[in-house]
C-alpha cells in the first residue's frame, strides 16, 4: 500500500510542478486543469489498488477521482443583464449609425480580446454578446 501512496504522491507533485510552469490565467481554468490531473492520478491509484486486491482503497480512490473529474467539468452558466443601446455601442466601440457589418466586425474584434480561451472571462464574453444582440435587435 505504501507503493501506491508513493506513486500517487509523485504523480500529484509532477502535476503541480507542471501547472506552476503554465502561463494560463488563474482562477476557474487553473482549478479545472488541476482537478482533472488529480482525478486522473486518483483513478489510476484506484485501478492499481484494485489490481493489488485492496478493494476498500480502490473504491475510495476511484470515488474521489470521479468526484473531482465531475466537479472540474461542471460550469456555472453566465446570464447577461439587459443592456442599453448606448452601453452596447460603448462596449463594441461603434457609433450610433453603425451598419450591421460594422457591428459584426467590432464584435469579432471584441470577442478576440475577451473570449475565455484567450484570457478573458465568461462574464465579459456574455456582455459583448449581449451588446451585439442588442444592436442587431436579437432577443
């Protein structure tokens, strides 16, 4: 059983060192990557414990690994508040007489900056989408 604990500790230490070298933004995305790696280590430890006949440890490690994997993948939906036309124009940086093409171009540029995959947040992306929808009169 000590071998299983040592192997798990080594995998978790490697994962934490590896994550410390990444340049992604802190917060929820960092938690999701860490939890996914730890879940993998726990599931591997559970499989190893089951192979060695330690069924109680296997069940505990597998349950913890499944919980971490599930919790790291669940996302909280972001709802945007109603936005005025003036605020929508300010968010996208367009004038009051902007055409649909100008609005769509401004939206693409704004989304390139605030998208969660590019270092932005879900809230900012939702606000940019709400501004586009307001100016294009989508419900």
